C-alpha cells in the first residue's frame, strides 16, 4: 500500500455553482436536487468520487496518526496537529499560524524529554564500559557484573592479605614472609615470620621500641636537629671548618642586622673566643667560683697546697754556686748527679718526688745516686689541665 500524500482540503461540492448545491433541510429528503436529474439515484461516478475523497483522507489519517499542519485549515482550540515531527495543540482558534513560531497560539503537546545529567532527570544512554567517567550514561547489567567480579576477586585478595583477631591487625606481604601489624595499644611494626622476630616497632607516641633507623635514612633529620638547637649555643665540631650556617667561636664580630637571632644571644655583635678554652658553669651566686660574670674569662691557676720538705743541709749557708744546684725537694750536684756521702758537702739527704707518683729512674751505687727522668716528657708544662680532646666550638648563625 502506498503512502497517502496529504490530500487537499477542498470540501465536496464546495465549488458548485448556484443552484447546483442545495442543503438538505431534512435527512429524509435524500439526495435533494438529484431527484429531478437522476430519478432519485446519484450516478456511480458521483459515488466513486465521494468515497475516493473519503478513503484518501481516512488512509492519510491512519498513516499519519495525527494530521500535519496546513496553512489552508482553520484550527479550533485544542486541535492537535503534527509539524516537523512534533505534536502541537492549538491554544486558541487560528489559521495560517505556524506552530513552531506562534507560541501564543500553539504549544507543544508534550514537552521534549531532555538528556539526563547529575542534576536533571531525563533520557540516558546505556554503557557497558567499566572505566567510563561519563555522568550522563547508565551502566548496563553487563558492566555491573564485570565490576562485581573484579571487586569480588579484589576482596578475596584483600582478605587473604589482611587479618584481624580483635586486638592485632595484620597486612601480609605477597609471599606471606612478612606482615605489618597495628595493635589496639598503638604499637605499629613489621614482623619477620622467617626469623620469628619484630625487626622494628613504634609505640603510639612514636617511640622506637624495636630495631633502629639510621640517621641518614630519616628525612630532614639535619633540619630538625638544627631547628631544635637555639641560636647562639656553643657546640663542639670535629672539623676545622664550620658547616654552612654556623660560625666559629673565635671572638670575631658579626652583623647584628644580618643575624638578628644570633644578636639576641650576643647583642654586642661579637662571639666569645673559645679557642683553647674550657667552658665552666656560671657560679650565679653559689659561691664556688664567686665574683664571675657571664662570659667572664679566667686565667689558669693552681690551688694552694703543701709539700713535705726533705731534711738535709741548711740551704741558707749555701754559696750562690750550690744554691743554683739545690732544689726544694733535694739538691742536684755539679755534675748532674745526687752527691753521696763521699763528698764534703752532703747534698744527698733528700726525698724524691715525681709528677706521676713514681720513683722515676733513680739508680744507686757505691758513690753516686744518679737521676735521669723524674718528670716524664709532656707531663710538665705551663698550665694545669685534665686529659682532653680538641674540638672547634661553633654556634648556629640563624
């Protein structure tokens, strides 16, 4: 069956001349004017023409469902037509009013359904991809199943690698030789199942209770140490050159404007000279080292003491020559020996003292008592000092 084109909108006999078309005043009158001309029977051509027009219009309406708009038709209010595939309803009676532009006379019979979005309801397109980031498409059951299978496999893998007994949770390595632990008491660590020990572990307040971490593996440890030491505190440094950002305590001046933090400790703009010096705690009224001011220098000193004097000659009777050779703890002979009893001047009545508490290397014979090393090398000098190691004192500049 062919597609019926839109028929014309001519009404049957609409073009009849005067006297050729008479209205039926009464249905019972039948065909009216045809009575005289056809003996009350319309010709077959008339009937065929009439039914042909009716059939075409009916077929057109059946195929279209809704008639297409025509500028030749006057439409009453609420009439429904189709224009460019869209249904319109007449708001008021109108003719020759195009539906797409005359919004006061026509309205869309059904508003178009928009595409859906995350904020608007509407039409959506189905999508089976599992890696799509679209927010205007809907997942198909196939996509949901794919994600479910992946998730289920991942969950099985997670449950295989993660265990918890209510107090301790464990995350295992792939080969199950190691696992990380987190306990309810805050302990975090790593357990070695091969060695059956905890190589390292930290408490809830960050204390390392097992194992050790090398200083070079701790990120920014040097910055932390430098940041935790106040500017101006002297520290011993084992090199001959201070590190960057530090000064040697050598009495040098510095710019208080360039180093304001250092100037808070040394507002006069110079550092103490600690080269070759020991640092002593400030007495601050205790009375152990009275009369001292902060950063006050003090010379070396030997505490007052007494020695047991040797008995022997009256040194007041010595001539200058013998006086030069006599000593507080005995006397030394002209030849650099201790004189024995064979000499007229008895210089041998002495007690021997050494700085290291030993007897030195004194030997005895029949005539002479020789002395060689009562004071060992490097044990006697210009100052009194303890055993020590030399470091460079430095201060942080900022």
